[in-house]
C-alpha cells in the first residue's frame, strides 16, 4: 500500500483544509493509499514529523479556515539550512513516502521543484491569497480574501460619507495588486494603488479635490501594502515596513503604507483622513463557496496525477478546466495586474 504525504507551506489561507480533505478522500477511496499529513510544511519533512490522515480526521473540515496539519515558512534550500535537502530525502526514504502533495505559493513550489529535480515524486497545488502565481487563472484563498476586503470597504463607505472623510484601506499584496484591484472595483473605491504602477501622489490629491468640488465629500482609497513610496525612516527599496527582519525566503514584513498615505493626504488636501489596515483578517476564517470548490478540484486533480505516476507538475485553473503544467513554469516570476484592469479603474476615479 503506497504512502502519500501532503503538506501546506507558507502563509495560511481559507481553503487549505478543503484541499487536504479532497486529497485524502481521493487517495483513500479511489486508490487505497495510506495518507499522511506532513506537519508544519517543509519543516515536517526535515524533522520527519508526520501523522496519518483518514476519513475521520478529515471529516468536518471543508468549511474551516487554517490548516489541520500546520504550516511554516521553512525554506529547506535557504543559505542557513545546509543539509536540509539531504535530511528530507533521508526521511522520505525512512518514512517510505511514495509521493508528496505540496500545497503553497511561489516559495513553497520553488522548494518542491528543486526536490523534484533531486528525484522526489511531488505534485503542486497553487495556494496564495495574493493570486500572483503564474500559470493559473486563480489560486484558492484569493476569492475569500477579496470578499473580506470588499465587505470592509462597503462598511467604510457609510462612515466615510457620514463624516465627510477620506478613508484609506490597506490590503495585502507584496508583489502584486490583485486583492486591491478586485476588492477596490467590487467595493466602489475611488482610487486604487497597486505595486505594478508607480504612485503619483499629486494625481491622488487632485482626484480627491475634484470629488469634493463636485459635491462628493468623501473618498475611498484602496492601497496594496507592496506599493513603494519615498520614506525617510524604516525604509527598504521604498517599501513601508513593519520590520526589517527577513523570513526564510528573504522577505521583509510589509505594512503601514496606509497610515503614511493617510497622513500625506490630510496634510496636502486638508480633508480629514483615516486609515484601516485589514491585515491577517484577509487570510482567516471560512472559505467562500468558490474557494471550497476550487480547492476540492485541485486536490482531486493532484491525486490523479500522482496515481498516473506523473511528477514535477502543478495543477492549475485555465478558464473552467483544471489542467497540469510543469512546476518550472511557475518559478522565478509573478503574475502581475495588467493594464486592462488598471485602465478599468480609471473610469471610476473621477
């Protein structure tokens, strides 16, 4: 009886448990595999820490946020982790794991690709609320994050209008502005600022002034945490940071751009401005129906690839179909917001 391991790496997001459930049920019911959860991402394979998953342990988790097997940002190929890839290979052999299902974003799949090059049977499933993984139309977790951000913007509209305020809403998005763009459009934001486009603050000020001149005495500004502004203190490459400390993949902790923008807007326009930072609320809680279905489809498709003996691939969504592509196709770059979406917002920025 073949043993299959499944892990979740990187930040948590809604839909992880739905994916685990699909992977386990498909493996047990259709293929009679023994299924194991690898605890805390790649760290679990470095430490040899796994637990068996069955029908009971994965029952009732479809709608739960987070991940029942834990996650971490462990990078087995980091400069301070010498020997970890070899430990992973040893533990895979020791634990007699036939294949690994790697659920995660660009960093997690990058490690999966390198391990596949070393002979590990691995299939990836794309997960990130940022929706920035190339090759797939959507990653699960994104739709839920957008819905949470949209609801927040809806609520802020009423208080902004009541007090004649400018409301700045800071959402997640390190390299790309997909959450800001979709939530901003859905929530009726007046200005959307994303990492893909240079920020022209004079244009921001003028847009807000024009709205006030025509009697719209409030404005909603949605900003992705990854935009760059010149900042005197606590600065790295123009980012506003919570901390300069880097994680295992070399990422600093972003956050705070919303407060900086709010201060700048109030000083230059004279209009009362407030900031709301949504932070980790965007990646928590119950997944939307879309993310539950997408997660389930991804999990089933990944197990089908493993059963066929295919490795070094990742399942993706193209249109309404789940297909597979090589892991190397999603490495080394991000799926960014194109001009179509940016031009669309200009219609409403008046």
